[in-house]
C-alpha cells in the first residue's frame, strides 16, 4: 500500500470516527443548527399571548410580539409551538412598558432625538429542568430623530425592538445565557 493510499485510509477512518461520535452525542442531546438546545424528549412549546398592560398602548404590539417569539422558536428549534399550556416549555408574560421619551435636548428645549422603549415581563417554565425556569423583565429601545413623523416609522421601530427582546428571551430560555 502506497503513501497516498494509507493517507486516504487514515482520513476515511478519522472521518468515520468523528461522524460516529457526533451521531452518538446527538442521541443524548438535540441541538438545532442555529444554537438553541432542547431536552431530547422535548417536543412542544407553548407561547401565551403577551397582553399589552403598558400605560401607552400600541394596538398591534401584543400580537406582533407574541408572533415574534413563536417564530423564533419555530425557526431555531425542532419544537412544535402548540396551544396547550401543558407543553414541555412554556413562555408567558405581558408587555409592561411602551414609552416615548426625549433623549437629546437642543438649545431651544426641543428634543432632537426621541427613544421608543418596550419592556416585557416574561415567565419561562422548563418541564424537564426546573432550575432553568425564570421570570424577568426585559427592555429594549430604539432612538429616532424627533423631526421624523413617528406614525410613519413606528412599525419599523417596534419590529426592531421585538426582534431584540425575542432574541434575548430565546437565548435565556434555550441557549442558557
């Protein structure tokens, strides 16, 4: 057997060994390709409607935020999002903050920049590991020029903030940050 044949055989055997190790580890823990890990027996997640209890109410925020959380779970885990609260994982909560505040005041006491802040109180329950359960309030914001018409940019700002909050919730629940 020549040098190149032995080298090819070595890499073939090494590749087979690595593939076997990966497959055997996969039987013990299910990990999605995007970083979220779930218990190997877990099949379902329940996401309750995040009711908007903020003093200032955006009428579409509750549904948009709830959908953002569901979409993240569907896209980054093998879990099926279900409508029953007795799921393997449960996420519930409420929107507690929706506010606009000035952040950069000009010389004429007018705001040059405003800040939209959204805060969500979230509760997470893990049926397989109660030490992973948590309740936490997560807030994120986006700044915008006060000269812009808020109504015309509100949807984009809300979407941006929803993305950031749902990502943090996902990471805390499924990536264990």
